[in-house]
């Protein structure tokens, strides 16, 4: 009788092990289907860097121009123009998702940055997106005179408002240099590893100053 009991337990736990869900391999082409807002949003902070809340702003429709003038020579030092901004791109080497535990794992390489970028300069997050509007503020400079719409600027003014979003409930991940050199370069490749539970509203964002962010609605992988 005791022997039969142990046989029953052995079969029960074996069934439990095999009934557990296994991580599913996700093709990169499937992840790309959930890429959104490509070449639109730039990384920054909500309010200021001390808030610790990442915020991404869309300056693509902004046509504001300003000038810096040397007060001693009355010559123009700088005229603002639309900046040339490149977008980050990720190249994944492995993507897995366990839908039962909601554990998402992504390994890969980040491209699109300048060669000597420091790993700590990347801002990689999984969180929830809150859409908002952000003010663009123009301020006087101690180095030279600032003109806006042909008039000297004596105090800070809000000159435009742009679409933006910030992240809540976020988890941060780090970039790091890999073992291989970039093509025709002395600098190593830039790699990342994502390991996080997600829900159906989670987004994954790769940010870097002066680069368009790479944004994925990874939560949608749970329902597809």
C-alpha cells in the first residue's frame, strides 16, 4: 500500500512539472510588429533630472528658431535649426516569453549611437506609458544675447508645447560593452539584457540623448 502511495506521488509531481508552461521563443519580426512612434521621441526627464522620472518628447513638428548674438560685436554666434538626430536600433539575439509567469527575456545589441558612447548614457526601461504635453522653454543666456521672434529675451518664456510621455512603475536595465569590436572601429559593441515580468500595458524603451528612442509595446506579446 505504501509503495502504491509513493508511485502515485511520483506520477502526480511528474504531471505537475510537465504541465508547467515553458518559455516561448519569440522571433524578432514579431517584436517589431509592436514597435511604435519610430523616429519621433527624444529622451529627457519629467520636470528635471532630479525627478528621476524618464520623459520622452516629440520635437518633430517644432519649427522654433532662435539666435545667440555676441553683445560685444553684435554678431550672430549661433542660429538654431532642426537638429540632425539619428534613431537607436536594437538587434536581438534571443527573445523568450513565459506567458504563465509573464517573464520576458531579451538579449541583443544596441546600434545607432556614437562609437565612444558610455554604457551609462543609455536609458533602458520597462514601465507604463502616461501620455502628456510638455512645454518648451527658452531662457536668457549668460554667454550672449538671445533673440526670439526678433526681440531680445530678458526672461524665460514658453515658446511651444509638444506631445510627450513619461513612465511609471518602471524597471531600469543597463547597457554594457561586449567582446566584439564594431566594424572598422576600436570600440566594442554595445549589448543589453532584459529580464523582467510584464503585464499587458508594459512598454520597453531604449533612450539616449540626441537620439530617437526605440519603443516597443511588449505587453501585447502576452495576448497574441
